[in-house]
C-alpha cells in the first residue's frame, strides 16, 4: 500500500512540474533549475528567467529624461519624443510617444534593430537631446537620462569699463558701484549710460563703448532652468558705416572662450534680422568636467567693445545690439526627420528658441 501511495505521489509531482514547464515555454520564458541564468536572469539557486522578444518579435523599451538642473535629480520632463530606427547612419521614423511627467515611459518596439529617441526643443520649456538604444533583443530599461533641462530666457546687466560703473536701463534701474545692488533686466531692455536712463553713452569720432555684459537665467523662471541647449551663440548688430567690427570676449567663469563666426553660416533668421557679427560661445567646464551652463548661478560675464570709425560721430540712432541665441533639435518640414539649428526650416525661419537681445544706446 505504501509503495502504491508513493507511486501515485510521484506521478502527481511529475504532472505538476510538467505543467509549469509547459506554461513557461508557451509564454516564451525559459526555466533553469539552480546555477546562473543567461541574459537578465538572476544568479544563484532556484528558478530564474531569461526575457526575450514576444511572439510578434517586439519588446518593451523603458526610458526617461530628468531635469539635469534640478539638484534633486527627480523631476521628469514630459517630452513629445520621436523614435527612429537606426540602420548605420540612416534614421527612419517609427512613432511618437508622449513621455510621462512622473515615471518611466515605455513602448513596444520591434526587435533586431537599434533606436534613437529624440527629445525635441520646446521654447521656454525644455532643452533638446536624444537617447540611443542598443539593438533590441529583449525588454530593456535604459539608463536614466540627465542631460536635458527646463529651458528659460535670460536677463542682463551692463557695466561700463571706462566709467567704472553699472549702466542705467530704460526702467531706471542698474547704476550702482555695488554689484549686488544692481538689478538685472530682461531681453529687450535698453541700457544708456552710468548717469541717466534717458541719454546714451557719449562716444564721439573714434571713441568707443567698452562693457562687461552679465548674463543669467530669468529670475522669474524656476531656479532649476538653463538657457543654452546644443550650441550657444553671442551675436551683435553694429552699423558697419559708423563702427569698426566689435571685439567680444569671455571673462567669467574661467575657462570659457569665443570663436568668431559668420552670422549667415549659423542662422539665416539672425542674418535676415540684420545681425552682422557672431561668436560661438565655448562654455567652460567645472572641476568634474561638466559644462557650466547659462543658469541662475554662476553669472556669466562677457566683454564687448566697439569703436567708432574715425570721422564718424555716433548718435542716438546708432544703437548697438548684443544678444544670445541657442540651437536645438526640431522636426524639419521636409519630412518626418529631425534637424538641428538656431532657426527652423519653415518659410518664416522660426527661431527654435527666442533670442535674448539688449540695446546699447549711444549719443
């Protein structure tokens, strides 16, 4: 009788184990008893799994984008991401996925190829970037992406090197030897002289203006924002009949520099808007090798000097303009592809991000 019970128990156990194995195989899951599993399976004794693509040869891909300027590093950025399959250097549009503002984002993608997930630029909202995947052979969670940030405009103040004082803006703010007491002004502001906000700085034939221009992100925006995206450009308008070419420099933080460029080579829209000088801003790096972006701190300081042509006496109509623009990724109008630039390729040449410009008034 005991042997019959033992035989019956053995048959039942075989049926149960066989059933589990059958269910695992029909669900695309491999089982291993003891030892170390392949793929993403766990190590050690017991039962582990190897994840694979499903019956439709697809797998779940999970990813995210955090605001890199947020010190908590836990603010998700909800991009309208665009996904492209990669075949060498050829990118083919697959689909668009609106990313979560509170968790990882996931979608099912065909296996056997790699992908590039673009995070497009959004003016005054988010900087742009992209995430690449390996060739998809199983469900995958990509590493946290912490290179993009909330994007914001900038504000300025101006210091007159020759007169050793800050310059009044058109709102009446700005002049104070004490740097901490000097108010920043938003894009579009005009700066006059160290004595008044109604009359520009006197230049005269062969004379000059020589300024330090302080730049930081807009104080009314969140402190966890940055202005610059893929490339940063300083640009200027100075009437070439009245002024010699201006000289620009990067002063602080240490380690930055400027590279002179042709405006039209960088942005057709900036050229159309009559800006005639430009410099690519090579931002410095901190001790850990990270780029020091244009944020609320530290303040970035640029030098700007322009001399009047001998025999020319600048007047109030000879205002000089100085500004900053940044490039980013955008969907082009020629198809479903992505491009990078300071302005888009539509007929209006719409700026990817609004340029930030101030007026330096002379008399």
